[in-house]
């Protein structure tokens, strides 16, 4: 790439990072984000699918001497998101469009509310999108150079991605399709491609499994095993013997019983409605992306095979969109992020193609047409640009739900609520609570206060179940005589079995009758 490209890449990274830092969550969050903020420090295993690669990267982020631990894990998301924005520009430029046609979709991607939101809090999605962009870039670099080192890198990143977010793996059928239909040159063989990507994938998977086994062996008290699974094994119709080996725990995390059958389980009419929403919400990118796909051309005649990249992009778009619209889960919108990334790449090609329409006119007329196309693109996405002044002024990203918004407007609220519970219990207490509060309690006690003898457990690890099954009752009976035991909401189902005492608002102690 030219010096101009280097400057633009740097500009995109710095400007997007400045925006994300300005709107970054200032401290402790709740739910999944609080979990990641906690296990990044304690090196614990996360909820399914465990996220061991993310946990290790987040642990490295906690070593940066800026702010407290929770803020540092939030910083990882901001850095990864900014890296993704720069990588998107590099991907589009690799495909041939000029800097302007690559710059506009890149900055658009930076402002997509869903992406922007997760760039500002501790979550796996920014890091996952950075990994996805790196995989695409390595494949495109191979398509131009035919150096199989790039395919090895793509395979390695793909193997590692299993420890970030499993949805990235949907890209690999599209990559294999592309590698299969791209003609081999006189200097290479299809077998060389297969060997390179398989060796890379094996290396990545081995690193991922090694990190999983290390975290599994460490078995942090704040990890998902202890906080959720072990006291509630009967909720999944399991016994201790079903969870006592690393590979049984691996199977539980990567094929979790509570999520089985969710892919493709959504009724067809509901899936169609989701698809309509996706098309409506991304209409501009779809329009320019469609033009880009139709006009996909070989940007460098000396490098055969680039034209087949259109099928990689189409396959990836179809696979990711089909997954998002058919996955029966309330958080499905976030699974559209890979599809939007692909659309942004294609939109860059579309902008280039439309700008080329003025070339035959030459001179100022061509420049006017190019400017008009850019203006139409910007106006079609004005709802994204309109968010920037307000977000910058308020220091809050768009797209937040009510509870998330409170965490930004009142930075200490989650920590304060957790302290009001933790500071009123004994050092060896056991506290049952809901998922949203679970890890804010862990963070305050284990990370900030160093009170690692406190145990916290999720009340309802399965949907619509409160105190599920005999294993949790057995756990209570086992600990009740030598450890104080509390609930953060009134356990009405235990009234007939135990004495329940209100200690303070949202804190109830359970004792034997």
C-alpha cells in the first residue's frame, strides 16, 4: 500500500479510538460484561463457550496501567474495534477501490450503533470482529500474492477464533468454497492451499485447546464452573460424575444443553420478519453492496482469481444472515455484525463502480459525479452521522438498553449496589443471586476487596426455573451449618424447608428451622 494509505489507516484508527474512548464505559458493568471484567483478572472460565482466548487477551489488557481493572477490559474492546475499522479499509483497498471509496464504508462501519456499542464495553464482539477482519485480509492477501503463508495465517486465526466466538467459524465454508473454485496457477497446486490452511487451523486449534485446558485446570473460584454449574448440575439432569473431566466440561461449554436446538429453531414467519428488519435497517449498505457485488471485477489482471472473491463474500453474507435470522435467542441482532461487515466491504466496491461511471466524461465532470455519489452515500446514512455530536457530548454510545444506559450515566451504580451486599456478609458467606448481579458481586469481593472466600451462585441457570432441582438443595444443606447463606431476592420456594430472615433490603439469610 502507498504512503497515503498508511496515513488514512492511522487516521481511521486514531479517530475511531478517540470516539470509542470518549464514549467508553467508565467502570464496572453487569451481566456478561461484569463476568468478563472479573474473569479477565482471575483467569476464570467464562459462560458457554468459555472464551479462553478472549480471557487471556483480556488478562493482558488488565496489565495496562490505566484506570481500574474493569476499565482496562473495556479498553480492549475499544482497541479491537478501532483495529477492525483500519482492517476494513485495508481489505477494501486490497480489492482495488481507491482510497475515498474505501474510507467511507470504513468510517460508516465505525458508526454502526451495534458495533459502536460493543466497542465501549467489556464484550467478545469487538475482538471477534477484529479476528474476522484479519482472516478476510489474510485470504485476500493470498489471493493477490498466492503465498500460502497467508493461508496458514488465516487457518491459525480461524482455530484461535473458536476461543473468541464460535460464529466466526461460519466464514470457513465460504473460504473453502473460494479456494475450491479459484483456478490454480502454474506455480501452485490445490493441495498446497489445503495443506497450508489445515496446518494453520491445526496450530490455532492446538493453541485454543491449550488455553482452555490451562483455564480449566486453574479452576478459578470466580469461573463459570463454580458460580453456575456445580451447584446446579441437576438443572441439566447431570451428576458430578458427568462433569469431572476436562473433556466433559469442554463438551458442556461448546455444546451447552441450554442452547441445543436453537439454530434454525425460530418459526419461519419470525425468521422472515427478522430478515425484513435486517434489510430495512441496512438498506443503504445493501444497495451499494449489491452494486459492488454485481460489478465485482478483477482489480489486477496480473493476479488471476480475484473475481472469484465475489462468491466468498456472497457465501459469507448468506451464512451469517441465515444464522442470525434463524437463531432462537433474544440477543440475535449482534449476530448480524459479520453480515454488516461484509456489506461494508461490498459497498466500497459499489462506490468505486459508481464513481467510475464519470470517467468517460473526464476532467471536472468526472470529479462532480464522484462527489455526487459520495454525497448520496453520506446522505443515505445520515442517521449514523447524526449520532456522533450527541454521543460525543454525552460520552455515551448509541443503541444502549435501559440498564446499560444507567451504567454509563451513573458510573458507580453497579459497584455501589454490589458493595451494599458484599459489605454486609461474612467472609465465608455463600450468596445466591441472578445473573445480572452475579459478577458485579464477584468483581467487588474477589478483585477489589480480595475476599476470595466469598462464593456467589446464579439462582436460575435455566430459563423459568428458580432453585432448580435437588443438587442446589443438597448444596445448601451441605453448607448451611458452617457457612452463612444468603439470597438477594426472597426465596419463597424454600419457606417450607428453611427459616428465612430479612437482613436488609435485597438480602435474605437462610437458616435451619
